[in-house]
C-alpha cells in the first residue's frame, strides 16, 4: 500500500475498535489471561499472558480478517476474497470467509508447513501454492485480485484489520485493569497498532512495548527515518513477525502510540518458547513467544503488572523440535561433543561409563572411522547429551579430559 493510499484511508479510532468488538461477539473467543509465576519472580511484578494462541485458528488473525471481510459491500463479497500468507493470516481469512459465506482463495508459499496448508483448506479456502517466499506469494495474490476482481485482504495494512486486532487491547484492559505495561510482537504492525489505539485512548499511562526479531527488525530503522524502510532478506525462525517492511497504516499508529520497539535474538526466542512450554504448559510459536523473550532478556525494564501477548500457537512440529533443541542448547541443557578414542572392543562402553558417572544422558551417538585425519587405530565419536545447565556442561567436559579423551568440540 502506497503512502498516498494510506493517507486517504480514515484513521483508526477507539469507536472503530469498540464496533469491531461487537461484530466479533460470538465469533472470536475472549481468550484467557494466565499468570506466570516464573516471570513474575524474574520481573519482580505480576506478569500475565494474553493467550491468543488459544484463539480460533490458533492466532489473533481471525479478529482482523473477520472485521475486514464483514465490512465489504455485497458486490465485493460476491466477487470473493484473496489473501497471501504463510500460515496465520491464511487461516484467519479462510475461517472468516466461511463464517460469512464468502468464497476465499489463499496463496501460500510452496514451502509453507503442511499443517498450515491443511488447516487453511479445512477452513474452506482454495489454497494455491506459489513462490518460495511470501513476497512472491503476495505478488501472485495481488495479480489474481486484479484479474478476477476478488478483494485482496491485506494481513495488516488496513484500518479494519487494525480495528479488529485492537479488540485484544480492550480485552486486556477488561481482564487486567491494573496493567502498566503491554508487550506485543510486531511484524507488519497491525496487532501492535490496534492494541495501542484501544489502550492509549482509555489508559494513556499504560506503556506499550513492541518486540521484533533482530533478523527482521524493520521498525527501528523506519521509526528513525520517519517513514517505512524495507529490510532486505529478513531472516528469523519467527515467521509470524518476519516482515520486511512496516505497513503504512500501522506505521503511523505505532510511531505515535507505541512507546518503544525492542529486538530479540534467535536464542532468546528459542528460550522463550521453551519456557512457555515447560513452565506455562502453552504451545506458542516463535513470534508469539517474542514478548516473553523480551522479558527474559531484560526483566528490569518493564514496570508491572505486565501483560505479554502470546499472539499465536501455530508452530510446525518439525520447527518446534528444532527450536526446543536450540532452546535447550542455549540454556546449557543440550551438549554436542566430538572426541577421539581408540577403536577397540569396549571403548564405547568405557566412554559411556564416564558419562554415567557425571549423570549426562546420552541422546545420540555417531561414529567416524574412515576420515584421513584419524590414525589407524582411532575413531571419532559425536555425542549428543542432555545436561542440567551450563555448569554441568563444564563438568562433563572436564570429566572427559581427565579420563584421557581428546575433546574436539
């Protein structure tokens, strides 16, 4: 959406968000607010999770999609709608369209996770796989809209979308009226803009902090420049906030109403996802865990009570497995070591005995015997170990060296 188009659209107001809330009654769930004892102890003030990962379709996206499609004229509905998304927006548009009796076509990248493709189809959309990245998919969807007359439903760059997402903010104030800080992930900016519109109109004293993945952080340079700036090749596991350029409409609102935008690393995202799973028993995708990552990285920076918005829970099981392992490694609970030993009967059993003494759990063992770097009687072994933390990793390494093993890495 160009700046001129954005400027021609009406601003989003508190009345718009309240109207969206009425429209969504019986459609979107009023999601739970759950306390986090671990983060409360860490921050030194009450911390609550706003669980949009438990929303219908698994994320907040249904809210904005439904409001946008419900606002179409009869002739626009008759032409159908089209969207482009790698997952959450796709499912939101598919379900909203089905509920409203509107035909929907959703373009998704060829590499989109199979569970998200299947869910989008199950909600009633026609799914077309196109391109390897979302930008290619987006172009295909817009081309389809131009050819067929279908209405393109943008994931974040429209006032109706922002108004729908803003209902999360109204619920936060109703469920936690004493809130002092709201932390929310930012991709294109629709959710943060909607929450800020609602909350700042009613409680201007509440601090709103946006969080971006460091590898896809378009908002800090954009806010510094005073206009949206594209980030080339955004890279992060958090595909829900992997957006290369802020939306023009939400950018204005975020610039005016969001107090701060922070960035978090991939290690911090992985650790946050692991915490949500282990401590809160909540399945959250990396983008949804970004506010938790911000709290973990700098707990003293947030005045409580704090509400962290868990924006979605649609994580691909394959990615979840990788992220959990990465999160365990970041916490020193997963250790990979390579070492050399004499290739003779019983050598592996002796090695495992050393690890047993230091209480390291062996997850996987692999051997290399034919590498030219190895001596005639040597073998290289790679071990994946489950450990108890950084100090335990040091203890394991020390025990191996004291037993005479050459630890390579």
